[in-house]
């Protein structure tokens, strides 16, 4: 019997044993064959009995036969398993470790941590915190942990910081999250923020709201805004990486660069890849990550 199970652990220092790629905290909309919709996250799929275990937005567990779900959701369950298995294989190949953690404060923020295979808990590891415009930290982790492995970054991604989250609430969430991140062994002079699209904008803004020696920003398809009145920390390294067809991001590149260099005394580098308003491919991520770390490509 083959069973795919989600493990949820709470606390700043707990980690999932083996390969925690099954961690999944994304509440999504589901639809039954009767047409009724509901919100839940997938916890488990027993492929022998074809029973799917789910958890609603209040944390209540329930089960359904997969055939009771819409055809699209039946396919999603299978895709969830396939993606998990692919991730497990990649983790085994690379040798790094991944954790799913949750703050114990009032907001209970879910976050994901990847330590590369060369990680040493001696205070030398660089730290990169990435935000997703959709607030799905798990997916953001899946798309970036390979580049983190190849550049030596400890990578953190978080749930709930979507473009729909207002700044006041986002600042409160980050204030709750930050002490947990600071317990991770890292170089305090090598802490970076970043993200994609609105996640990059959030990274810029948070750098001005929390008085830490932020070393830089990884901005994938993100820009500062039309009037450039938003502050960000000065004297950072900023890697702007955009698809060659991302017209909106490219439109603001010169104005953003001028502002960051002239007004915020930042060191800016521009990177490009074939594509539009999307996540950069791993090879391009590696190039930008290495530049942030002032390393040459290996």
C-alpha cells in the first residue's frame, strides 16, 4: 500500500524527518462532483483505497473518495503526488535539507527553510528570504532551492505574504516571523530579501521597515512604483532580473536603477532571461545569486 502523507510540525527548531517535501499548507478551492465548492488543503492520498485526506481552513480533518472530486481536482491530487516524488528525488541528489516550520505566535506563519549540502552552522551561511506574489511559499521554494544549493544560500520562503496582504498586516506578520529566522545559523551581514513581482516590491519595502543590515535585494520582475517615494535600505546590492518580454518591469528599469544608485546609494546589476513576467529559470537565478554574494559563477 502506498500512502502519501503530510507532516506538520510547530515551533522554531522542529524539523520534518526524512524529506519534508510533502509539506503543503496552501488552502485552495475544491469542487465535488455535486458542484459544491469548499476550501481545504490536501494532507494525504492513499493510492490503494483512493481516499484523499483533507483539512479545512479551521484545521478539521475529513476524507473523500477521489472520484467524489471534480475531474480537475482528481488530476490535482495526482499532480501533487508526482511533484512531491520529483522533489524527493532532487533533494536526495543534491544532499541538502528542507524544513517546514511554523511560528508559535498569534499569526502562526508557515515558512520553509532549505539548507544547502555545504551548510555549516558556524555563522558563515548567507540567508535569502523570498516572497511570492501569490503568498505560496512552498511553490516559491520549489522553484528556487536548486539555485540556493548551487550558490550556498540558506533559502527561506513564506506563506500568506501575497499581493492582497496590506502593508500594515504584512509588517505585523514579518515582525512575528523575523525572530524565528534569526535563530537560524547565518552570517548577520549576509541577509538578503527578495521575491517575484509584488514579492519583490514587498522585499524593498520591508528593508526600510526593519533596522537590520540587509545586504541586498533579489528583484525578479518587480519594480519600485511610479513615483519612487517608497524608501528602501541604502547601500545594498540589488539584482534586477527580468524576462526579455516583461514590458512593465523593463519600462521601469532605468528609473528604478537611477533612484537606487543616486538616492539610495545601492549597487545595481541587471540580468535578463528569455520570457515574460515570470520566475527566472534556475540558470539565471544562479547568476544573480552569485552576483549578490560577490562570487563568480562556478
